[in-house]
C-alpha cells in the first residue's frame, strides 16, 4: 500500500504490460504491471461498494464492473478464487453488470470530472521537478486542469518532495509564506475560479480566494495596492481607464514585441538618466563635488559593457559620499525655502490654512505632471511623512518652490497644468512675490542628481511608470503602437498597465537574483524590492492560459520564486476567447526563458460523435492539438441536434422537448447548460424555459455574470462568455447565428468552446434559416431530434 503521490504511485498510471524504473531508498528498481484494478469506492445505505470498477489482467480486460458489491455477492465458497472470479465475470457480462471495455460516467453535477488516476502522459507531467516551467496544450476534456491540481497537491506536501526539491524552498531560498501556502493560481473567469476551488476541495487542498485570482482582480491588487502605478492614497499617479481606445489593432496581437520595445526603451532611459545625473554632479561649483561627479561619469561611461546589476553594484561604492553631498545641500536650501514661508506667514497668519484649502481641491484631480515635476517625487522625506493640515500645506509649498528653482536653473518653466504649477499660480494670486531662484536651483540640480544616484536600485523599479509615459509620448508621436491621437497623460488602459507591471516585476527580479548586489545592499533593501520579493511564490499555476496575453502570462511567471522558477500553465489555442490572448507557441515560449510546451491529446469528456464534431470545428492552426479518445472506450453517444428558424415559443418548446428526451433516455436528469449570446436573453429565456419544463417538475435558472445558481439537477442558463473550462452532460447553444453577427472575430472560437462543453448531448439553434459558414460544411453531422 502506498500513496498515489509517492514514487511507487507512478505504477498506477501504466497499462497492463507497461512499466518503468522507480528510485527507491534501496536503489532503482524496474517494475512491470501484470494486473490492474481501479476502484471508485462509495458508501451508501447498504454499505461500501465500488462503482464502475475497471479490471484488467494479461489474459482479459479491460472490463468495467458497474457494481463490485453486486458481483461479489454472487461469489461461492469455492477454494479457487481466481477461477471463481472468471466465472463471475463471464456470468455478469450477460447480466449487464460487467461491460467489455471502458465506460464513461454520466455527469449529474456541474464539476470537474472525477478522474481517480491520471494516464501515463499526464502522470509524467505532474511529477516533473518542482523547478519546472511548462505549458500543457490540449483540446477540451484531456485532463489539463486535473493535472495541474494533482501536481499542486503533490508539490505542496514536503513529504513527497525529492531532496533536491526541498533544498529549493529552505533557508535563504524560502518565500515569504510557508511552502504549503506559497502558491498562486490564475483563471480567466470568476465562474472557472469557483469551479477550480471546488475541485481543489475534493482533493483536500485548501484554496482560499487569496490564492486563486482572475487577472482582472489581481491587476489592481498589484498596480494599486502593492506597486505605485495606479493612483491611491499611498502612491501612484495614473488613473485606470478601461474603455479608452489608444492601441492600434496590431499592437493587441503583438504584445510581446510591444513590450520588448518598451523594455529596451526603459532600460536605456534609466541608464541615460544615471549618466546625466553623474554629469550634473560633475558640473557642481564645489570642487570636491565636481571631482566626485567626474569619477561617476567615468564609471557610467563603461555601463554599456556591464549588466544593470553590475552597474548598480559599482555605483554602490559611492553611496555614502553621495548621501553626504545631498545632505549638505539640503540643509542649506531647506532653510532658505522655509525662510520664504516664514516671511509670508509674517504677512498673513492664515496663509498655511488657506494653502491647505487650495491643495485639498487638487487631491481628486488627475495630475498631469511634466517630466521635471515627476523627477521630484519623494525628493524630501519631510513631505512623505507630513501629517496635519498645515504640515501638508508646508510640504506642498516647499515642493512647488523647489520645482520653480530647478526650472529657473534649467531655463524652463513649471508646467501650468501640473500640481506644482497650480500651487505656484495660487501663490501669485495671493500676491506672493518670489525672488530669483536660479542660483539655488543649480545646487538643487546637483542635490537631486546625487539623491537619484544613491537610490538607483529603487528607481530602476519604482520609476518605470514615469518611463512608460515618456515611451508612450514618443511612440504616439511617430505613430507606432498607439493610435495617433492625444493620449491623456494621467490615464492608462488595462493592457498598458500590464506592460508596466511586467517591466517592474522583471526589473525587480533582475536585481533580486543578483547575489553580489544583494550582499552589498544587505539590510537596506529598498521597500519596493521588499514588496515584490514578498509577492513571489514557490509555485505559479495558470488555467486556460491562452485567454491571457503573453504579457499577462509574463507577469504571472515573474511572480515565481527565483529559486524554484515553478510555473505550470495549461490551455488550448482553439479555446482562446479574448482578442488579446496568446495565439502561438512562439508567444508562449516568450513568457519565460526555457519554458517547455507539452501536448496531451487523449480526451475523456466527449462521446465519439461529439469528438468528431469537435475535430471538424477545430481551427487549422498548426499549434492547436486535436483530441483522440482513450483506447477501449465504449462511448458512441448520439449525434448533435440542430434546428434553424427558431425563436420565441417555438425555440423554448424545441429545447424543452430535447431535455425531456434526454431524461427519458437516461432515466434521470443529468447536468444541463443552456448557452446564450448575451445577458439580455438570460432572464427571459430562463423564465420561459422554466415554465415549459414545469410539466416535468424541472427548474430552469438564470446564472447572470457567470454566477452558479440553482441545484445540480436544474437546467442552468449561462452567457457563453462565462462558460470556459466547464463541462456538462448536455449543452444547448442558442442562436449561434446571432453570436456570429456580434463576435465575428471570435465566433469560431466561441462555437468550438460551446460545442465542447457537452459530454454526450449537444443541441444548437439558429434564429435564421441559414447556418453560419462553419456549420454549413458539417450540416450532415446533425439531426433535428434524438
């Protein structure tokens, strides 16, 4: 007796006659499978039984025993138990308790199919080492999600990890959470998330909401609550605009190339800024400061031949001297600016209160900071800890005056629409006359440059959003990637947010993975790097990966602990239901260096008839795999049903009659889903269908927004966009011609996904008399009733 998760458990995946070599404490041992039985134990009112038990030996089988208890109840007291078993099996074949070959269990509930054992291909994949990076590609029903779940179940249990795997998660390699909790899984829809959570629960794996996310939910969690991209009380400058149309159509399909362009830009921009800061220090009037700047200029001049971590390590040798330089200048300039404020307060005691009142009106506005203003972010620590109305007003005053001083030194002006520009305009309206500030500004330029050089590791990650805005301005101007119209500088769309996130995560990963740099930084790790390090998990899993863009998948992969690099995803190009989803193996390979792509093609969901339909509907994409049925599977099924010219009461009656046919054939209600094109159909069709089915005491319930409503034996009505990853015994796809009109680019994908949700019974209807083109060529495969 051993656990399926143990090394010996591998034997359960092999057919009779198959075998493998297994590493045991006493050494490697070769095994061959001679006999095999798969039990599905259940406890009912009469006691224990095993349903649909599969028995196979070298001389017979495989056979499926509907009830093992019924079989054994007929056993005699003969001493030769093997002979008695052969007699019982032969007798039961005639009585329909034993079937030759394999049978498929009917789905009576909306859940992932219970597959007690993986086949040998799935088994090899789920037992791959912890530090593997893999994408499983396969058609619907091939057990991709089940393989991911079984893998996680094994890999979170330290007792089943090999010694080399345990070394990856211990000591300095440990993540911020205990290993059993150090994982994240992503799904494209909320309904699929719930579906997967239920599957985890059946496997005994706790899967709270804090470990399974949709990207729609996790994106703001990262971009607003963890990283300073989206505006919040604690940082960020950009407002998420979910409806803005700023990207060219070609950009959406080529996001990897778009990101690569931005990544090269932002790294070059960062190094260029370091070089300019070194030159600014070298231009200081103080001879000592200038000499220090000269050494920095020489150092950074060779940056092109070094990696960014190596450049930052070399720069770290000057950190203390740069901090002293910045502190000296700050103490002088801060006193001068505070003197200006004190003089104004001498004239108007209510000045700070009035300024706070004005600044408060700016807090809800979309700040359109110019580049010079953005550079001042975090310049003065006092501003970051300002508490109280007058302290906040003072911080705003000092920031605006400092911006003006630097602008005068650079012979520029502060942007009128920026926050600082508005504060300066307000000061003017209050009659405050500022003295010439260019001289102070020149010293501030040196101070700011020195401060930026000391915090270069932080800024390499933190100021990516600022570099993205510069990139967008340049590319918009030359008509690359973006639609040539003015993009609101203070806004960002979801797909843009993704490439900013990926750049920040990869930049942080680059630094955190450099042991030499990390030893130099020691306990003074910038908070932004601490935050990203704490976000990393020992295992990252992705279901329906092709619905996510390569950039989104890249973000997920970048969340893997650099020590484990564990990233497992699964998907199917034929089932991609998003315009931005991943479209090819090349795009998946781009996600993470060294990622492997494994196909699995044996489908356990559908009958032979529906598998043939699915193969006919599948695209000709060479990267997409086609399904084949398991050997010895006895599951012919029935042809799919189709009716055209249906609407109103006729549509409802046709669907209801087909449901009655299914119940009559099976003797009970299986799991049934009705798929509609849009939410406006949902309630009306569910209500009409509920009334029509009432004659058989069957309920139909609407499931708006992909929510799971009703009971297992109810007929559930879903919008097609939420159905990804689910399976039912019977599915009715309503008004497929309407879907073709509303989703022309994704229609064939939706058609394929909808058709492959059904295990045995599939019904389709059209409003019009003519079929969509993909169905016309296979019309002969359909019947009008069962």
